[in-house]
C-alpha cells in the first residue's frame, strides 16, 4: 500500500472500531444455529449456565440465561453433542464474543442414547442396580419426604398431584438444584432425609421430568 493511500485511510479510535465491529457481528449473526460438543459446563448459583461449544478446530463461549436454562430438560455435561440456536454478542472492553443460547437439544437421538447408556454402565459398575439394593415402596405412605427446591415448579407439581389423588403429609428438604454445589448439597440432604424417614417414601427431584425415589 502506497504512503498516499495509507494517509487517506480513515482513522478510528479503539472504541469506535470496537463499536463498529460489535454492530457488524451482532447484526449479521443475530440468529444462528450451531452444532458442536459441550465442554467446560458450569452451572452458576444464579441459575445461569456457562459453557464452551467446540469442534476439532475452534471453541465458542456460550451462556444460557436462567429463564432459558430452567426449560432445558437434559443434563448438560462435557462431551454431549448438541445443536443450539441463539445470537452472537460481543464485549468490546475485553475483545471477546459469545453465543447467547435460546434453545438447546441433543444432536440426534443416537447421541442422547449413547450418553444414557454410558451413564447406565457407570452406575451399574458401582452396583446401584444390584437386586440386593432394591426395596419395595410402601403402599400409601403416611409421610413423604421431598428433596428439591422449595420455590420451583417441582414441589408445586408434587403437592398438587398428592392433593388430587391421596393427600399425605409432606416434609421438604430445601436444596439448590443448580450450580456447582447443588450435587453435594442434594446428597447431604438426601442422607439426612433417609435417616429421618427411615422406611417411608422419599422423592429426590430436580426437574419436572426427572425423579427418583427410595
């Protein structure tokens, strides 16, 4: 490039160039559909989910806001292949960009079944499906314990169903169902509930479509 041409090139401040890039990227990629593998998934205590979406050549940071993450029924974990839709946003102050995810689904039934089979094999190796561990559920228990969020849709649904079919006394052990400490917190309250309820019924539930009892 000649010196004369260089002199005539428009001069930007850093803020001006960053703002122009932000407008271009966010206007051109206001709605995208992306397929990739999840990596570095983090459930925040706020309910938001932060993750990486990657393939063999690139990595894209992503975020799922709380109002969207609460509607996702599949457990997000590294290695799961997914298809997401959303919009690209940029952060000029840090020269970064990410995808704000609006929908997420496993990339085909085969990917989800493979993940479920792997999890089943892992649990079976721990002996959790052994016949010796299985117990009959009591018929019409007098007390039912529930380990879940005290403010979510799960507990409202459980109470509604019980009141409709056979009202029973319910004891709730409140836990956070999202975030990095949710697993250990749920386990701790589950052990406490089992000691308190002995052989009565206990429900541990995170979402409307996933429940366990014992």
